[in-house]
């Protein structure tokens, strides 16, 4: 009815929807914890416990296009991205979700305008003791420092310009030390012909980052050498 539509137009509507979504997620997680069945082997759970990891989180954002008629219903929260084909941006919202791999359910949700920065909606203080899996869009020196300051483990698929700093440890695929690279910039080994390596890099703020390069079996030979190297490193 008319009253309902007037309520939809209020600034607090999206906040209310987000609160309801998180309440539903909380209830689902509660039910999951009651389930005695666990699909993970005792060996994996034992190893996570040894490392002090209580859960594995996968994080990502998803943009959802809205009907044009809803543009005015969510003030400042319905902007959309510019379309690659040159057509006008469509109103949209973005779902920023944290998915618990061990529980098999969503742990938290943020709902924002479609153009919101995903990094700003990853909350390091909620990720303590977790192994975080994210795509390369989350990579930034500031975020990495925040994650490490909060005791968060993270795996981020590498890209060529993602790491700077000085190498403090370097090993080849067989675990043999690569002493020639210790004390040099990360770019010296990144741009080398070494196909596989495991190095620890110290940033300018004294944070230590582990970077592993491994061959990617899904990389097609038609891609250039530089493109291949972009997809093979993880921190």
C-alpha cells in the first residue's frame, strides 16, 4: 500500500534490510553448529587447530542490478557501475559477503551502493584467527598491514605489482635456500626466470609477507609470459 512505499523511500530502509539479512544468517549458522556431521577430515581440522586457525573465510562482493523504478528508494545506495558497452549506469546495490568454508554458510553481509569499494567493507577486527581467501581486488599495502595487525591469515592471488620490499628469506621448489636474493628487492626474484619460489618479504613498515609462486595448470599457453606470472603468485 501507499504507506509501505513511503517507508521504502526512507534513508533507513537499506540499513533495516541489512540487519534482517544478518539476523537470518546468524540463525542459519546457529543451526549449522548443532549438526554433528562434519565434511572435513580430522587431519585438516587438527592442522587448522595447530596453526591457531578457527575458520576459513572466503570474502567477495557481488553487484545486483535493480529495477530503474527503485532508484529513488535507496538514497545514495543505488549508484551503478559504468557499463563496458558504453550504455548508462544502472542502479544497483552490492552485497559484501563473508562465507565460512567450515560451516558452509554466510557469516556476515554488508549491503552498499553498487560502486562501493570492497576493501572498505572487509573488517579485519572480525577476522582474527581466520584464514581469509580473497581475490586480487582486495590487495593493498594498507589492508595487508591491518590484517596482520589483527592476527589474520590471508591468501591473495598475486599480481605483478602487488608486493614491494626487501627479501629476508628465499627458497626454491625443493626448499633449497636462494641466498643470492636475500637483501634484494622482491622485483629481483619476481622478474627472474625462477619458475617456483617461496620467499618472505619485509615491507617498509616492517611487516613480513610470504609470497609463493607456483605453476598454474589452468594457464593457457596462448597467454603472454607477463600475464602468466601475474596469476601464479599468492601471498
